[in-house]
């Protein structure tokens, strides 16, 4: 009888251990793609800090959007949190057709916006839609300011000019970086000069400057409804089956425009994104409960407790 009890206890212990077992060692390293934008730096910073607290080893690879998709496709990158829909649809389509990437079912951000924008004084002067661009060509010095080369927004503007949509032939696209573009906006606003540029939300530019988004960009890749967008998480197709715990976390990881804008302010002030994320999480610990629902630490222990300990909460 004692032998049977011992065997039963042993089986129960083994079963319990299996139920909370750690993921395979291959899952411990999580490679995130970064594209040099403050919003993706913010969300990736949050993911990195939380997964580190769970006992994983997150790393970031700086890459252009096409390289990020290619990296997920060849499994040199595990997670890309920055698929903006619809502006990146054309970029990701070949990978979706080949079945080398997977988009999670729930967007990690809804209510985003991405299209051309102008200061409020330029809008009030009559530049309110894409249809008005040609009329303001001289006042704008035939320039549309954008961010880094290869970006999907830049490509949409280039396509618009090339196809002479809205009679924009003769305009030139000024490419630099997010920071470089915003410096140009700041200079123009200071002098109250007309300027048109790539604008998006979430971003502190929406509170730093009084801006308006142009209507009527449906014929470009910006999509309808004033450039309304959603942002999605992209992973290799088999990632959730290989690393189900992190798969669960990524499915839980959803933000709001307000949260991302708040995080981005510090990042744009040159604060390290992981530092920004950790400080924000210490001030908003309630978000951890929704993001870590059903998620364990890498070793199978309580995930929420592990992250709180990591953050000193």
C-alpha cells in the first residue's frame, strides 16, 4: 500500500512539473525587429522589459521595414510589433503569399493614423486635402517632408508623385529621419511657414504641434478615413506552437494611443526605450495583469510575480 501511495505521489509531482514546465531552451532568446520609430521603440521596449522579467533574453535588431519582414520570414527575427495596416500591405503581401510570416489575430494597436499632415495655420489657409496640394505647390517649395528611405509612407508619397495623383507632378520628397523631419516642422512652425509632412498617431507631435491631417488620400496607400490604421504583430508561422508561452504574451500585448504617446515622449527626449518602459510599468503596474494573463515565467513559475520582482514592485 505504501508503495502505491509513493508511486501516486510521484506521478502527481511529475504531472504538476510538466504542467508548469519551462519552454524549450530555444525559446529563451527572443529577437525583436526595431525600425527606428519612437512608437515601435516604445512597444518593443515594453515587450523587452517584461520578457526579461520573465527570464527570457530579448534582443533588438535595427532594420528597415522590408528587412524586418524578411527577417521574420527566414526566422532570423522572432517578433515585429510594427506592421502598420494598410500602408505596409504591399510590403508584407509576398511573405504572406509564401506563408513565411504570420500576423496575429488581434491588432496590438487600434485607432492609429498615418497620412500627410500640415500645421493648423496651413490648414486654415486652405490646404485641407490631397486635392489642395497642387494649389499650394509654390508656397510649399514643391517639397513634401518624410522620414527614412524605404519607409512605406515615403513609398506612398513617391507613388503619388510618380502617378501624378492630385496633380502632384514636380513635387519632391525630402527623406531624412523621424527626428530630422520633425526639426523641419519645428522650424516651419516657428516662422509660420507652410509645410506638409508625414504625420501619424500615436506620436507626441500631435500635442507638441497644432496639426491637421489631410483628407482624401484614399487613392494612395494611406487608405480611407483620414489614414486610419491598425498596427499588428508579425511572427514566424510556427512560433506560437514552438514557444506557446511567449505566443500567449504576444497575443495579450495590446496598447492604446494614449499609452504609446506617453511612452514616446521620453524616447524622443533620447531616453533609452527600456528605461522608459521600466519606469512606466512601475507607475502603471495594473497593465501587467492584462498582459501577463495566462503567462508564466520561462522556468514555469508565476509570471506576474517574476516581472514585479524584476521591476522592484
